[in-house]
């Protein structure tokens, strides 16, 4: 039976890492079918002490802690993958709460798709305390909301899993060289995202299919007080900044095509914003437009 190495990149989430580990400890698959590796990416809070205390009170299973001093999620995830003992790598965030059948459904998917090399599942935002009135479906993707299909299927039209709930075979991960360190994620106040997209596009280029399974679920904790204008800009511009890095590495034509795509999406966001206003939801109008402005700024290098 397949076994899974769950890699949790962690940065200053001492308040949440315990809950993430608790959810893994009670998996219906049992503790023998997975390992969990927490990679501390230069946390300045008491994450090490929290993990040590948690481990002391939860002695069973395979739970490990290590550090990665190169800042960025790509570095941390690559370190966790290098440590992994099992043939399948699962990446989740340090504030992600896996449903109790998370591991069981990953293993089932692997068994049902014997030629699979990459897949992902559903991500449900857990807003604390409540979802903001200005949040819309299109903006919620910035805080991890992801529900591609009600049934298991192959991704189409360039779609791919999000980083906080994705699974790849260790063999294919090593073949493509892991996550691209040129797309490190968060480094200080700067974000250069798209590392997951880059990974899955490389898998697609090798001729493999990427799958989605809605039964593989994590809930992503979202503190609404942290959803400031500055935070949303950092996330949105980081998406654009990552696409700038990724497409320029391909060709100037690819970069220009991405600019055209983003301009079209900006136009669509204006139309959607007007639609929200006409439907009596004006609070949702500007955030969706601002999201596209900020991604375009990141793409253009601002």
C-alpha cells in the first residue's frame, strides 16, 4: 500500500501549527501510512518550542522537525522532499487543517490512478471570525479557496492544484528538480509566487496528466484582521511577479502574451465589479478590480 510524506513549510505560525499536526494525528488511515515533516523556514516566534511540546504529548507516529535557512517556501519544501522516505510527497501549509480522511483519500486516489504523478484536492477557507463582506469567489482564491470540480477529474485548460494541497510522486519531483528557487514564495515583505504552477507545468510538459479529487480536503485558516490592503497587494502582486519570472524564462513572446492575458482579465474584472454593484453588493466591486490591478503591477515589475 502506498505511503505519503506530508511536508509542512512553516514560518511564524506557532499559533496554528499545533492544530495542523492534531488533524494529522487522528487520520483514519492510521499513523503507519504517512510521515509529517515540519520545515521551519526561519521562524522568529516559538514554533520550535510549540513543536517540541506537541511531539512530547503525541509520541506515536512519524513526525519530524527540521530547519531551512534559505528564505522562501520553495527552499523549505525542497528540504522536506529531500528528507522524505516515502514515494509520494504531499505539501500543505502550516495553517491548513486536514480532514480526517485526508491521507486515506490520497492513498485511494493513487490506487485508483496507477499512472498518476501529480494531483491535488479541495481547499476550504476557514475565516476567523467571519468571511468579510467584500470577499467574492474571484478574490477568495488569494486566501486559498479552491474547488475545481464536484467530481474527481483531470485538470484542463492549464489549471493546476494550489500549493497548500498538492501531491506529487517523489520520482517525478526529483526528475524535474523540485520547486524552482527563482520562485521562492515569500521572502521578507516581497512575494514571488507561482512555484506550484511552475512545478505542475513541468509535469504536464513531460506528458503526464494532473488530476483533481474533491474528497482530498484541507481547511485553510484565514484571519480576517490580516487581510489588509498591504497584505492583499503582496499576495496579488506576488502572483504577477511570479508569472513575470516564469514567462521571461521561457521567452519574451510568452511574457508579452501574459501581459495581454492580464489586460483581458482586468477588463473582465471591471465588468464583474459593475455586475456586483448592480446586484446590490457594492462592497465586492473594488476588491476584484484591485486584485487585477495588483497582479498586473507585479507582472510589469512594479
